[in-house]
C-alpha cells in the first residue's frame, strides 16, 4: 500500500488539530458571548450561570443559567422579573438591571447577588440613586 504524501499527512493533522481546538474552545466562546449579553457580570462572571468554574465553560448550569437558556439566551424584562434562585430577589435586582432593558441601573458596576445561587437579599441591592428616589417619595419632595 502506498504511503500518504507528506503534504496529505500535514493537511490531515491540521484539520484534526483545528477541529479539536474548535470543540475545546466552543463552550468558552459561548459563555463569553452570553456574558456580553448581560448588563453587569462582575463579580460572579461564569458563576452567574454555571455551578462551578471549569475550563471551557463546561460546568453544569445553575437555576439562572437554565432560565437564561430557556429564554433563548436573551437578557430581557421577562428574565429580569424572574427569581431563578428563589431567594426573594428578582434576577434584575441581582444583575443590576431591574427593568431588563440591557443597561445597568444608575451607577451599578457589580452584581448585587448571584441570580443562580440563593443568597442574601437586602439593602445592598438598591443603589444610591434608587434609594434617593425612594426616600423622596416618602419625604414628599
């Protein structure tokens, strides 16, 4: 049987290596694209949707990740109104975009809680600007 040419062996090696790289990077690329759809991702990053951090974004999804996937991988008002982790705070309050319009509320730069992990909900979930507006309502200003 004739031996494959060096060029053919090289081409096969490149194709196999490229396919392996695409499969290995695929989930991580999806995770990065999904994180770009959320208005605020720090400090939880991948853990907003996944149960643990694993190379390539292959960790199982948490409750928020499952709801995000079921919502067509879209951040919108429907997903913002849900309380995926059942901790009493809406996903929007924890993410920092209460109305789900894709823009961080006020001066929010970090998630107030992890929408996929039942954690404490409290006064820290209201930014200063919102708190001032609420106080003005009650003070009659």
